[in-house]
């Protein structure tokens, strides 16, 4: 008897930091190191809030805040390169690194649902996302993504991820076939901007009340109740 795989019906786009993992501050330390090396200013991230922003946008903000001007020439590219080089050193030894509640089981369960396609929708540079997820061995679940290396604006990052999903699935997805999962109102707003279903999770610095104000379609305290989360993501 010949069996065929179910048709892919949904695209799931996961944010990374504070949704899948917490790096223990490794990203901030890597940015601090890269900025000081390039511009001689230590602890530059103390004046920057990175949550929900793309890496290039964070680098742009660092230059604006500390140098009181717009980036020039290859400065953002150089800062990103220095950040990635340092991140590769920081992640393996970061004492606070952890996988967030429910994530391993949820991703493993979803990997057996042929009707969903899992990707990343993150402000991280593509190389940075791979570095961060390698320690937890989670990158194996994500065949594609949209990244900060694709665009500085989060909605464009998500649209890019959807295009890559469509290329893999060889079909077009409607806005409500896309689910955006993240811990920050910027994730919710970016998902809303592309018409996607939005799932907020209060596993990061932003509490559930603040997330609720952005009116996500679904809101979880964390993703540890696998069956309940699957009910939203896979059906």
C-alpha cells in the first residue's frame, strides 16, 4: 500500500531569544566586545534595549546613541562581523545559557507533524542564530528562516521567511496559514503586519499583561503544556 505525506498546511515561524533559548547574556557581551574593539567605548549595550529588534538595527542604534551620528560605510557590517566572531566564543561557555520550558518536547512533537513547516522568524543574523542554537542542538528542527541578515525591519524578515517556506513546500500560503511565535510585542506586531496568526509567550522579560496589550491571537505563560500548544500550532 502506497501512502502519501499530508499536504503542508501551516508555516510556523519561531522567534529565537527568550522564545526558544536564553543565552545568559552572551549576545550582549559579544556586542559590547565588538563595539569596544571598533570604537573604544566599553559596555555600550547598557544604553540599548535589544529585545525584539534585528541585529543590524541594534548595531545602528549603538552607533547613533554613542557616536551621535548615522553609521558610515561598512560600520554596521564590521560591527556585526565582530559580534559574530565573539558570539561563537561566548555561547559555548555562557553559564546562564538555557533552553526555555517545553521547547525540546514541543519541537520534537512538531517535527512529526508533516502538515506543518517549522522555520525561524528572528532578528538574529543567520550565522548568529546557528551559533546560538548549536549548543542546544535545536537548529536541526528549522529548515529555513527569515533573519536580521535579510532586513532590519521585522515584518520584512517574516515575509522573507514565508517566501522561503513557499519555495520548500512548492505552494503559496495565505496569511492565516502562517503562525508567528514570539516573546515580545515586536514579534506580535510584525506578525500582525503580515496578517499572520500570532502566538505570544511570556517566557522573556515582557510579562503577560504587556503582551496581552498587543492583542495576540493566543497568549501562553510558557510553552510547557505541549498538547495545549499543539492544539494552536498544528491544527
